[in-house]
């Protein structure tokens, strides 16, 4: 039975490995079948077919039919999806509960103490790094904002502002509730007014004809510079340099404030 590689790869999203995918698809095509028949159809070694079928049964993809020889029945794909979805939701709930317990336990305080002691020993030049991938970037921005105490400064593109509304609006709103001032500069554009409207109550927004660049700076202590134009770079290759330096971040803050005063 010939199966396209990309088709099998998609079945990995259901939590199946290569052999499990082959056997399950073969059984779907037959409805009811023996381990030996499925092994031949799916091109899976017979020595592995029983283990694979046992695994599929535990995951709820197939049912074993009692009798001699032992046969297997395929569960409807729609039912399988519901079962997988339920299992993922249960696993996720358990993981979240475990993390919440750790976050409320004495362990987290010990970890925080270790981190604080370690940071005090680190040379400022070592507190920097490269971040790659837009998903990782926004996780980093959220962390910066959560740890802010006074001010969050953002300069970004129009599309970048739209993404930040979607990804960072909640942490920015929480920062504002804590009394942290949030200021954002974006290019002049017909969409700028709508962006400012979406961020009303969360951030102050000003527009500029000339200023270009993308960065996030917090409290004049650390800053993250994007090094590519988001109009031309693919999200997975969008990269930034993060630097924890009072001197550099303070300089960026002074420049930002100077430009901010001149803008509408």
C-alpha cells in the first residue's frame, strides 16, 4: 500500500508514529483485518505489527475483535479525532495544574533566589542574546513587559503594531493597571488611527513620518532590537538582539523621549 510521505507526516498530529500511521490507514481501507494482513498491506515488519496494534488499541484508534484468528476493527476517523482532542485537553489541564502548584510552592521562591544571586554575579556584557522566530520574540516581549516597573517603550511598523495588539494587548493592559506607562511610535498611515483606537486605555500612540525601526525598551534597563525589516523577512527568520544594559537602554530611552516630544 503506497502512501505519500506528507500524508503520513500529517497523521503525526494525531500522536501516531510512522508504523502506527501505516497500520491504521491500512485498517481503515479494509474495515476488519488480521495483524498479518495489515503487516503485508502497510509494509510493516510482522515482528512489530502486534506491538503497533496494541498501541493503537490503547490510544482508541482500533478495537480488537475476539476470536481466532484475532482481528481488528477501525474506529471511525471522526470518533478518533474527538478522542484525541479529549486526551490532549485532559493532558494539558493536568500539566497546567502541575505548573500552578509549582508556582505556588516554596520551590519557585528557591528558584527565584538562585536566579537573583546568579544575575548579580554576571557581567553585564553576558546579559545579552539573539532571539530568532517571531513566536519566540513575542514570548520574550511579554516577559519584558511583565517584569517592567515604570515604562514600556515600543517603536514598530504598522503590521508590527497589529501583531502586538493581538499578542501583547493583555500584558500591556496589566502593565498599565500597575501604573506602568506604555508609549508606542508607529509610522504615519491610514491605519494608524484605527490602531490607536484599538490601544486606547492601554497605550499612548504617536505617529512619525521619518522614524523607522523596531524595538522594545523597558525601564531604561533592557532593550530588544529587531534586526530585519518585517515587510521582507519570514516570521520564522525574524530576529532580534536583546541587551540588558542600563547604559544602552537609557540612551535609547533618551532618544525615544526626544522624538516623542516632537510628535503629534
